[in-house]
C-alpha cells in the first residue's frame, strides 16, 4: 500500500494545514511521518526516524513526532528533550487514545488533524507562540517505505543524537 492509499493527497494537505494552524499558538514543531511497516518496537523506530529527520535541531528542542506504521497498525508520539523536561508524565496519553479510536475506525486523516489541533493547544501552555517565531520544520507529511529498523541503522552515526 502506498502513502496515498493510506492518506490521499487531499488528506496530506489537510494534515499540513492542521499543523500550520496548531503551530500558530506555540513555538513547538509538530511533524507527521508515515511508513508501511515497523517490525520491531515502535518507540525505538520513532526515535530513529526522529534523528534521521533531524527533528532535534529546533532552537528550543520542542519538536514532536507522530509516527505511524499503517500496515502494522502501530504508532508513537515522541517529544524532544525540551518538551519531555517540562511536561508531566503521560502528557500524550489523551492524544494516543484519541488517535487509536480514529485509526480503528479507518479515519486516519480526521484523527491526525484532531490530535494535531489538540497538541497545538496543549503545547502552547509550555511553549507559547511568539510574534517572530519561524517555522523550523516542514509541515508536510513525510514518508518512507523502509522494510524495518535495520535499514535505519546506516543513518544512526551520520546524524545527531536525540538526548
């Protein structure tokens, strides 16, 4: 299944627009990455993807990744160190529960847009928007069709480290 089979082009645009709208309220950066498969631990794979995409390069270390492996029906929400240092444990639990419902119902675009909006509101409590804030990361859905975590190992030493 290709990305457009899971998230059609108009859905990708809706997600990018939702990220743009959410980021108007916060200096936090929200990214969505989609892949067909994740054979191993989804958090480990999300962390490797976070590093490979250089999401750790934001000025405030306040990027968040929504990682979805649609064929394996796995996903993860992963915040950078700047977020994890200030938010309470279980901060993303509501978003995880909400996205789970939407994915089970076969409505990934609606679910992603809903939780992105909610994330923007919640992140604004810790990282309020600023007038001159620049968009540091792309709002477009990123995609890869890597078979498994082993294919990411080549990138592990090449890029930075999410500490």
